[in-house]
C-alpha cells in the first residue's frame, strides 16, 4: 500500500468544504476540514491572478475557467485533498433578485404533501420572466404554504387543495455554455 493511498484513505473519513471567489484581480480557492461542533480548519488555499474577468463580469469564459481551475489545483495540492464541489460567491451589479410564488393543486385522494409535490411547486415558481440575456443563477425556497396557510420549511402534512412556495430568485447576465458572452 503506497503512502499516497494511505493518505487518501484517511482523508475519506474527514468532511471537507471548499469555496471559490472569482474576482476581477484574483481568483482564490479555499479548502477546509469540518471538525467537531462544525469548526473549520483551513487545509489549503490557492490564489492566482484573474483572467477573463472585467469589473466582476466574465468576458472570456475559457480564460476565467482556467484561472478557477488553477486556483483549485493549488488549493488541492496544498491541502492534499481532491475536491468535487465548491461554494461559489457571485457578486456584481449584474446580479439581481426578487421574490416569486408558485402554487400547485393537489389532486391525489390522500391529500398528503409528497416530495414530488414540492418539486412541482418549485418548478412552477421558477417560471418567471427575465431578460433574454439573463439566466436564473439560484433559487432559494423561503416558505411553503399549505392551503394558503404557513407550512414552514418542511410542509409534509395533509392538505386539501394546494401547496405553494415563496421563492427568492437570483438572476443575472452571463456567458452561454458555448463560451460566448
């Protein structure tokens, strides 16, 4: 058993969290171990000059991706961890948000709110009109309603007629998947 394999086995048992901040001047990636009582210990950091960004906007998707990849690679090398997901901070004047509601009828005879009902109401809540050059970046369910009454954040209970959800949408300008801005 190689030393690298032993290290990876140990790392599998630890919970890690990672984040990326892509700014106009630099891109930073951070990897932290989550300890007891949710305390974080920084395990690795990677910072590189930012490319493909101007005033917080992506102007060249390929250069921006390369900067992000480089920062993550440095953080992985300094921590010894390999990450597969990150939290990303997105800011700028091109990001806006607003509240929207979705409501769907419950048609089953048992009148129970089920996970697929919650998925349907979130889908309806995403049906908002935004400019053609913008994309929905994130959707946060804020509050569920069962038959028009507050259902809290976990509305698994009987409902007679409907379930609704108040959502907070963040949307903004962005580059297309093909890389054109």
